[in-house]
């Protein structure tokens, strides 16, 4: 049986109408997480849906429950070669995301189905937040595989994943240590359920030079 449950972080559905409210749609490999975030980063409402549920139906019910929002932010695992930063959604961006679907076929198509549903269900501005953006400025030496050039021309390269999680962990680590992000050298591990055939851990090593380069790029 499909499980739809309110997340532990659920708060009463009450807010200051003057505050911006963003609907965050986080489609993972094994669940769907829906949240309404206020502009002070507090959670107004949240639901989590397991992988066997009707995710579009859950999104429709959640939007009906929480009412209007100012924007919808979609977490997309892969932005492909073109989407390299958080980007306002339009028809052109939507077409480019179809290209990324072949690079993450288990994750991107379900997320795009929810994205299309949200466009039908609300008139709010929509933003795609891709996990690969965090790693977009890696050097060629780090992204290039030792494979035939014609394969690389098809877009096969190392993109980097779990970037939104890494970005938050890096920012939070700096806050807890009371140190600038550019001064940190951090080993971070992202633990999830995305691939049952291997240990579900992804890791990244963030060095001061890397963090400094990211800061300059922004």
C-alpha cells in the first residue's frame, strides 16, 4: 500500500501573508518530499510520499491543502551539459531538460513528470535546481573520462551528483565552525538509498582552493 505521511518537520499551516512561500518539490529515487518554505527558511508544511504512491496525485493534493505559493522549486538530479545553475523554467529550459533525462533515466523523467504537473496546477514561477550545478566548474581533468572522443561528444563525462546536499553541508559546516567556507578543507559523505547494488555513499573532498574558485565564480 502506498504511504503518504506528514514529515517530522511539518508545522501548522499558518503563516504571514506578507512572506514569500516557496513550494519545494524533491523527487528522489525512492520517495517524494514536498515542502512549503517561508522566506525565513522555516517550514510551513511538509509531506513525504513513498516510491509506490501516485506522486502526481500527491502533489495535487498537497497544493490543494497548502494554497497558493509564490514560486515552485524543483530539485532535478541532472541538468545535463546546458543547465549549470538554478534556472527559471520556460519552454526552452524544459526542452533542454529532456536531454538530461538520458543521463539519469531513473531520476530525471519522474521529476519532469512532476514539473509538468506543477505547471498545470499552479501559475507560480518555477525554478529548476539541479544537483550537477554545484560541480559545474570542475576542471576538465576532473570531468573527462579516458574514453573515445566520440563518446565524450555524446555528453559522457563526470558531472558530479548530490550537489544541493553538498552545498548545504558546506555552508552549515562553515557556520558551525565559525570559519569562512573558502578556508575549509572538508571531506563530505552523502548517504542515501539511490543504488542498492553498491554501498549508498557518495563522497566529495572540498579544498580551500576549490571553495575559493566557487566563490569567485558566483
